[in-house]
């Protein structure tokens, strides 16, 4: 928080929260969506994702990997991407 404040970019870091409050009824995304939730980012409930993405076709919660999932588990991420896109063929 201090880094944002001292570098004078606190406003841009808070902008998404302001936008969400001002426009709560955004249209749902209709294209196929896939989400991988890393172990450290498990706070995102699937029910929220389903309300946001009308066509949630892939949901994966791997038991390994952290915040930098792509760097920590590249093979697992590649397999997850393949699984998502193979269903769209």
C-alpha cells in the first residue's frame, strides 16, 4: 500500500473497485471461459465466476503451485490450457 501511495499511483490501484461499485450490472461474458485457481488464490469462489462468465466451461483448482503459477508449474498450466482448448475444437 505504501508503494502505491508514495509513487502516486494509489488512484489507479483502486480504480477497479470504484468501477465495480458504479457499474454493478455489467453484461455477462458469453465466450467460453476457463479458470485455473492456484492454491494461494483460492479465495475466488466458483459461484462468483459462474455469475461473471455465462459460459464457464473449465474450472481447475490444482493442489500445487502458488501465486506465480505459470512459473512454478509450467507443465501443469500447459496441460490445463490444452484441456480447455481441446474442448473447443
